[in-house]
């Protein structure tokens, strides 16, 4: 993640009046759609009660908390403020390991995980080189036969194709009305990050090829329309060799 984006999300997590949905970068009116992510991720990662799960960029735990009930062990990586929110939400019986820091520069956990989730995070790195480095570091934490899901990638080409369609024009108007009624999102008041990765068809194909060149199976997966940005975003699944 770029230093600007990392700092922005840390500041957002420290805002006392920011809802956890907003801290994750979404609007409050997307709460029901956000809950649908859990089912989609569970299916794509094939989560099992014996799994150990790592979420890179877990934020306040909107996904990691409910997913942690499905696995044997779970851990999250993010900034200190976001992890403080996550810890505050954990019940006394919950055991979620937390690792504070920027994933691209921090010391990595020493144990491998059977399942890894990176959701709505990769688009905040600075360039393609950083995205490939991010992917390689994440794959290095995966056990043989494990799965890694790069989720919620905002493909500009997919968005363009959808926007010019008839259903896309209708959805765009509905979205603009919802955003207008919701008011200003807390993120809009923070420093604009001018150096961010361009996510498009070419990048997704590059990431697929990188995974396969390293010996992993990789697949581009669609998102259900009912997810927060399901019409314009895609996921990539990587499966480690046994």
C-alpha cells in the first residue's frame, strides 16, 4: 500500500465518529451488501474448520470477524488504529492474531496459512511493480495446496463496459442518488493519493500470468451483482501446488 493511502486509512480508523463500514472504505448504506461478501469469500476460498486464515488489510474486521468463526485460527494485518478497532470488537473467546504495519515493508509472520484474503486492498499500491511484489509476498505465506483470494479489484475496463450498457446507466443514476443522500464520506476529507495503481484488464492478466509462472493455478472470478461493487469489480484466486 502507498504511504499516503496507508496513512489515510489509519487516520480514518482514528475518527471516533466514523462507522466501521466507513473505515473499510464503503458507505453506511452498503451494510447489507457488505454482509454478502462473507458468503462469496467463504465459497471462493472453500473455508473449512481446520483452516488457518490470514486477511491482509483487514481493517476493523468487518470480514475477518465473521470469517474467523469458520476456521481453526485467524490473523489480520493492518495499521495500528484499525487493529485497535478489531481488538475492541473481539469477544473474550476469540483468538485473532494481529500484525500491525504496511504489508509491503513489515516483517512477515513466520507461519504459513492455508487461506489468505486480500480484499479491496491491492488498488492502493503505487504501481504495477508494487502490485507484483505484494502478490509475491502474499503467496510466500501460503501453505501447499492453500488458496489466496485477491478480491474486489476495481477493473476500469470492466466498469467502462458496464457503464455504457442499459443496466449500467440505470445503476449509475441510482448510485449517484444514494451517494448524494448519504453525504460526504470521511475519506473525501483526507489527502488525495495521486500515485495509485491503474487496475484494468491488462493488469489482471499480468497478475494471472505471474501466479502461473510461479507454479500456482490462477483464475479470474466474477463477483455477484449484490456485492457492494459487484458490477464493476473482479477477484483473482490463486491455488498453491501441493
